[in-house]
C-alpha cells in the first residue's frame, strides 16, 4: 500500500516536474515521476496510482496514447487522468477529453488551479 496520498506525474520537462512536486508535496502528497510515455504507462500498471497528471508531448509515446491505453484497461480505467499541457490550439481540450482524459489544465502551471483540480479528482479516502 502507498502510505502518503500519491500522485503520478508523467512529464519530460524537469522544470515542470520540480514545480509540481514542490506544490503537491507542500500539501502532503507524494509525487512519483516518469519522464516518458512508456515509463509512465509501466508505473501506472505497477502502482495503480489514485491520480495521474499527464503531459501530452512526451518521448516514446505521447500522452494521448498513454491515456488511451489506461482507459482501455479495465483494471486502470477508474484512475482519474488530468492532462497538463501547453497546447492551447482550438479543439485541443476536446481531443484530450475524447482520448479519455478526465480533465485538462493549461500550462503555465498555477499552484491554486493545480491544487483545486487535484482535490476535485483525488479519490476519497477509503476507511479501513
Ligand atoms: Mn512534454
């Protein structure tokens, strides 16, 4: 069992990883990181994390492919996936949601908006 409230963040940009880690750790989350699509998908399968933050532009396999594979797997599809990306072209939000993302956050990352989304999608604690 993971002890702290864990978030998996799949992101190739070290600056964004450091920023998100700093924000979430301040609020008591443990952040597990992957830096490419295949590594991220492997960690989703291994950890079955309560929440995934997902960059879209990733080496190896892009975020659209990663979320598609998560949502195609009946053991994983319950995991909320929030896309975090600088892509702001018209239609991008629809593309992410259509691929299976539960929500979408535009970069640059804002701490209050990130925390609000994580709180909104983080699953309720299950009493023992
Ligand atoms: Mn990227």
